[in-house]
C-alpha cells in the first residue's frame, strides 16, 4: 500500500503492502509549566473509572484526562449535557494549553521511541517494553495490514469520533503489535543509549522514558522493516474504528492528515506483551440465580479462597482444556463452572467460525451463558467490564450481582484468529502494559 503522505523522497514515505509509519511533530507537555509529568498523564480513556477520573483531574489542572474524558462546558448545567458540549470543551482546553505554553510542538517531525519498565510484583517479574510511536497509515480490514481481533460497539466509537473530529487531534496512541526483521529494533536500541526527551514514574510504579528519532537514514530503516509487516491491534479497537470512519469522512482532501493515526508499535518477538482477561460483572443477576439457571448442563464445584487461590484453581482447570469460569458474588465464596454439555454448545455457539473460536471462553460466555442461559443484555446497565479480578469481585459485592472471572487467552491464539479475519467478542483480552496517555499527542493542524 502506498503511503498517503509524501513521495519517494520523503523519509516517512514507504510504498508498500505492509505498515507505513510516518514521523510527526509531537505535542508534548512543557515540564516547567506543569507540576510533574506524572501528574498530567492518564491511563487510556476506557480503563479510567469515575473515582480515578476525579483523582486525575485534581492531580493537576492540566491533566490529559480533561481532554480524553472531558466534562461539559461550564455554562452547561443540564442533567444530561450534550456530547458536543463536552467535545467543544476539550477542543477549547487543547487550544488554550497550546496558547499558554503548557503544551508545545517539537520543532521537527520525529518518530518516538517509548520505553516502559514495570516493576516486579509478587510472582510477576519485571517487564521491559520498548516500541515506536508514530503516525500510521490507516487501512481498512480488507487489506489485512492492521488486524483487529475484537468486535466493537457503536456507541463508544461514535463518542471517540465526536471527540477527535472536534479537537482535530490524536490524544492517545493505540497499542499495536508486529513481528519485525530487525531494522526497527536496531533503531530503538540505538536511541535508548542517548539522553531521553523525558523520564517519569507514574503512580503505579511504571517508569517511562521517551526519545525522538529524526535522522532520515534511521527513519528509512524503520520504514523498510515495517514494510514487510502487518500489525495486530492489541488495545484500541474502538479508536481504530474511529480512525477509519474519520478517514472516510475526509477522503476528498488531498494529503489528508486524517489518513494517519497515532499508534505505539511493539515488536512482540523482542518484547512480549502481557495478556490478561477482562472480567464481567452481571449487575442484575445474583449468584444464586445464576447458579440455578445453569441446571445440570454444567459442572459446578466450590473451590477454596481467597481470590488468588480460586484463580489458581481456574488456571488448573484450563490446563486440561475446555471452557471454564469462576463465579463469585464478592462474598468470599467461589464456584468453578466448566465442562458444559456439548449438545448445549452445538445449539448455542455459531457454526460459521473456526473451531478454535467456537471454544474460546469469551465466545461460550457470550453465546451460551449470557445470551442463552442467563439472557443478560450486553448493555452498561447489565454488564460491567473490569480489568482485574479484584475489581470485579468488589463490584459484585457492591451491586449484589455476579462476577464472572475468566482465564486469559494466549496471544498466539488471538493472532492466529485475527489472521483468518475472525474477531473475538469485545473485551476478550487486555494487552499490556498500555501506553500512558499524555506523553506525546498528535495535533492534526500541524500536518
């Protein structure tokens, strides 16, 4: 695929059927104008709960959460403020912060090398992740260059479209993985031997560093490597769909900045990501009723707590294959649910997908349990999606509902299905570590 920007003499241009990553003028916080870099960063928008959002807003008046999850304009005091009001507020803040010098654009376009060092916790060793942040050429699913692996919901996509359309900015990078042949990796390893543009440690203990790559020869080396690659969307499916939709809206514009989107590309052959499950909380279904509706078509076994011990029992069951879930109402009682009746699966799981997809826990959960057995609608009033088992357990206790805890799927399975054009149910996986939002932004007005 030919890059929609520049020509063969442009170091950011690659005529290719693979990935095309362009340098851009990063918009970054000016350290002297904020309290600390860590105090203006945020996790990605879709993992910020209301309590965390308030903490971030009060950490610094310029925290990026005010852009990615904006409040309505101050004069809008209605009970249900219009989304456009929130988007206009974010756009106004973005302009003000640039005018006041809180945010400033780097003088020349660059690719950015980004490093995260996550400290060891318990049995989990330290994790080092490095990748490249740049403006990636956007291409539809039919090209097979960028592979989604999860379904999306219209409402979150529409929300992100409205925000980006109004702010005219990529406010946070998507996380994509690829397998390179070495050229990009060499550029990354060379960059990290130099002085970083910034270094900060966020409240979760993760250490972040950022470098810029502006040398045309190095950018060309990255381009040649990525030209042979395709990428898997690890985190950011709704925002990728946002990119596609806005690209279509602006297809009449020549050399459109909407033809590219901000991403972090990580070569997982060198820096494997952690893949975790995303758990469900069924707000309106108490555990007793959930168990009653299972009937005799599932094997149900109570397992001892605490939570970590119960999760180990789930992991042990998964080692023997088959579907398995851990149910709790947040009361310290855990039940292992597995070995569903095969006739039940045959009757409830769609047959037009590969067998590997048909036996995924997320597939069985949504097709068999949620849709057929429990009849729980997939809406925010009925299902909550939590990124940690402990958070799901707490939410079940608070709501009187049922936490359904899942075991993570392997990245190789995710990639294998994505390469066949098969998407998993939404919120099936949580890849990490996710990039911190706020370290570098892309303002489309800068080209």
